[in-house]
């Protein structure tokens, strides 16, 4: 067991499991754009609390019987597969994964960066697109390539979340009061894609909320603790 746990420590450094139990302690260097992104979300009529709630629900679901289905619903396809395989491998190696809950923790969220994607095919993983061009530093605008006709313009942002929920894996060191990096991306409702007139109108007046969110958007988790960013840096 000691050898297995030591091996698992090495796996975390190579993204064996897309969640780092130690999280992030010093985040000041990453959140210089916090206020700008907070204002943008306010303009979009989006509450920051919903993202803490979404992250908590995801961590809370990891040990549930229907986790595989839930992960596919709320995460990018490739990230969901990483979590499903990671949980399965931990169990195969007879290690113990526990969900820890500390109601005394004061939950917080700080925003780090944002970007806009053009030509996103909602039917595939974000990371299965071909990048065409990225311009700007903050925010970044990335044009992707897909063969589909119904394509999305998507808004994405990263955040550091301090949560009352944490995962502990055997005797691997973990810090329940540290932050975890979580990245979200918004997807427009499929019905709104069929309204060509509404799309053209939004573009003409440049209504960002209509262009990127629409009336009934859904949010996907596309990265946790920079696991996907390390593998697909061109998207970040």
C-alpha cells in the first residue's frame, strides 16, 4: 500500500487524476483580472454563486452510483472521461477515495482569465476541434474549426474556488481549505441556434449576452486544477 500511495503521488504530477488534493494556496498572481471578469458576468446577469454550487455538486457526485452519467452531462467529454477513468483506476489499485465536507469553511471564488471561442461544435469535446487562430491576451478570441453547420460562439472563464467539499485519496496529502482551479464554458440552448433572425440581430447590435449566452444557457466544466490546460495549452 505504501508503494502504491507513493506511485500515486507521482501520478498527480503527471495528471493521472484531474483533481489535485493539495489545490492552490497562493492565488494572488493569478487573479489580477478578477474584477473585470466579475463585471462581465454581472453584465451577463450571471451570479458567481452558481459556479460554486455547480462545482460542489460535481465533487459531491463523484462517489455516487450515477457519477459516470452525471460527469458526461456537466463536463466536457474528454474531462469526464479523465475523471471516470481516474476514479476507476483508484478503485482498481485498492486505494480509498473519500468525500470530505467541512461546513465551517467560508466558500469563496476569484476569477482568473476569460476567453471567447468561435465555431464550437457542441457535439464533440472542445479539445477535438482544430484551432485556427487565437488573438489577444485578455480576453483571448480563439477561432476553431469544425465540419458541422450548427456552430456556437462560446464564453469561457477560469476561477479559483474555495469549497466546503474536498476529495481525499488514501494517505495522499490534501489541503481542504485551499482553492481549486475550475474552468467553465457556456453553451447556448439548442433551440436558440435555430433562430437565424435572432442571431443576425444580436450580431448587428453586438449584444454580447445574446451572442454568447442567449436566454437559457447551460454551463460545462472544461477543466479542473489545470489538468486539461497542461495537455491542450492552445485552448487556454
